[in-house]
C-alpha cells in the first residue's frame, strides 16, 4: 500500500508546493489541511503514515495539534515545520513527541531524505504492531491444533464470538478440547486482562457449589465463619467458565438462570443483591435436549445458555488432524517428561488413523504419554503400548515395566484407569450397554457409575453396537 502524508499548513501555497513536490518524489499520497481542527477531523476518519504540521497557525497551533494527536495515538509519526530561527519551539515539539522538525525554507532533497526516514519508522511501527497482534493470536491458538475444515470453522467461530459479551455454550464429546476452547474465547476477548474463573461443576458437591458460585455471609450456615466472595464476584469484568453444566441440579440451574437474566445474585444468607459484569462460557459433553425431554434440564435455562453455540467435532470426524496432533502432543509431553523427542512408527500412525478414538484427543494424548514412557528407542511402535487399533490402550493391564518408569501418582492413575476400563467394560459387555443394569450388577448408583464412565471416557454406545 502506498504511504499517505497529511500536510497541515494555513498557507495554501505551502500546501500545494509540498503536495506537488512530495507525491512524485516519495511515491506517496499527500492530503492537505489548512488548520489543526481540520487535521484532527481528517485523522479521526483516515489513517496517515505521517503528519507534517506547521508550528505557527491561527487557532490551534502545531504544538497543540501535536499534543492532541499524541493523546489519541502515540504511534503516529509527526514532523513539525518551524520558521528559521525558532529552534527553541522545535526543541519543545521534540520533547512533546514530535519525531523530527524541519526549518523553513527547506532544501527539497534533504526534506525528501528526512521524510523517507520518517516513513520508514512508520512502516516499522505498523509491522511491529501487526506482528504483535499475530503473535498474541498465535499464542492463544498454538495449543489448539487443527487444520481440518471443521477445526478451521471452530477457530473462526471462536474469533467471532470472542468479540461479543454473549453467552457461549461449547458442546462436544469428552476430550475434544472444550476446556482449551473456553480459555481461547476468554483470551481473545476484550476481557482477556480480567479474571477467567473456571468452575468444574460435577466435582463440587451441590450444597458447596451454590456457596462457591455466589459466596456467603458469615453465619449463613454452620461452617460459614466469615464472609466469602463467590466465583461470580471474583469474575467481575472477566469470564466464568461453567464446565460440564449438564451435571448441575435443577436448583442451581434456577439460580444461574437468574444471573443470566438479571446479571445479579445474592450471596447465601445475604439480603443485598450484587450486580456483576461477567461473561458466561459453559460446556457440556451431554445431550442437553435429551436431558430436557427427561425433565432433568430446564428448557428456559438451555436457551439462555445456547446463545452462541460452538460444537467441537469428535476426532474420528477429522482424522486428517491426527498426524499434526500426534507431533504436537509428542513435543508437548516429551518436553514435560524431560525425554528426548520421540516419533511414532509408520504402522502405529496407520493404526491411529483408523482407531475409533472414543475418548478423542485426551485418549490420543494418554496413548502417546504411555508410548513416550514405554518405548525403548526414539520410535514408538504398536507393541510398546499394546496398541491394536481397536481397544483402548489403557484397557490393557499395565506391565510391571510401566511402573518402574512412572511417578507414584501417574502409576496410580494409569492403574485406576486400566482397572475401571476393564471392569466396567466387562459389565457393559454383559449388559449390552445397559447402564442401569450394569449399575445394579455392581452395586453402584446409576449416577455414580455414569460419572466414572465419563471420567474414563467409557461410552455405553460402543457396547450396544458391539452386541448388535
Ligand atoms: N485441538 C487440540 N490441539 C491440541 N491439544 C488438544 C486439542 N484438543 C484437546 N487437546 C488436549 O486434549 C486434552 C483434552 O482437552 P480438554 O480438556 O480441553 O477437553 P474437554 O473437551 O474439556 O474434555 P473433558 O470432556 O474430558 O473435560 C487436553 O490435554 C488438551 O490439551
Ligand atoms: Mg473439560
């Protein structure tokens, strides 16, 4: 794009002289203004790379104009023109943020040289701010990998919704990246510098969830020994992320509905209402419409939440992202686990491309972490992790070698996952995916069993299909 210069001078001759000489010499566009007021007007609706302003003008003088321009945007390059002999005014202009000054009358060639330098500076500043912006965006999205068309659409929607204050509902199966996406919506929004408060709804018991969300007054209940601010209060001016909202009770749904409608709430045991400015982002891996039909989810609450939906595609619908995700996750975890960078063998990648991935990216991530730990060389092979492409790798019983390489917590987690996947898998096989019967058989509440299944990404559907 060609550079644009705004010449501000009350003398028409000078305006014309500069326009005629600079346009061909600098291959730029020169616009003219005959007063400071007119210049500000033009600057408010157009972008200029450089402002060349006379210091002595009737009405607003050059120094005043400089001050107002700098107040609006400190990045604009301003050069002041002074009459020969008024060097002190020029110095003052430089102190106030002018980039340079020129004294009249001027020599054409040195003027062109000076302006060339100034335009170079403007171009650098412009490029710098463009890169800064691109960098900010890249950082936010660098953790969310995906080149497939469905993921590109997700990125586009995230960028679009981030600029609004509307409520966002992120849906998608377990492990599809709901958490990452919610963070990106906040980070790309004008609220990014304000708090982001994630609330994992199912892990907080119902009675506590209410006091955590809305806060309480001292004495509101037995253990309320002091006033406590709720998460909605903490999130003021920022965003709150209500993770797995499908699991919350109708009582809390009703209270949240009020916050969504009125943007206000009352802490427990308090009579005064607190008004907050909070952007709500919610997520669920459940089918809320089904829950509505069963009377487990309030329909009005659903519509308040589902203002801007973002649907994350399961991994099996965007298999072309698997190689890229694999590389990304290997880099991430090799460096986290302090291992040399590993890669996967061709046949393992082949199996990855065809695997069902019911636990989506989280499952892929688990498999890769096991691969990093198990493989003896820098290449991860199917036999290192007992991956056969059908079964979840974690369903295999871990071999003793596995433990030797793992920290206690990680070893325990993996064992628990292997146990649960195998135990519940067997039960579901037996009941052909009937969760109610499976719960009865193992003496668990249906809801508890469902919670465990969600945690370990066990889907009853797989067992229904297997038996048919
Ligand atoms: N597009 C992606 N690119 C890179 N990593 C991803 C992507 N999506 C998910 N992940 C990784 O997969 C794991 C699961 O992602 P996340 O926790 O965001 O999913 P989720 O949908 O919230 O899962 P859950 O339903 O289990 O809570 C995380 O470790 C995350 O970093
Ligand atoms: Mg999550």
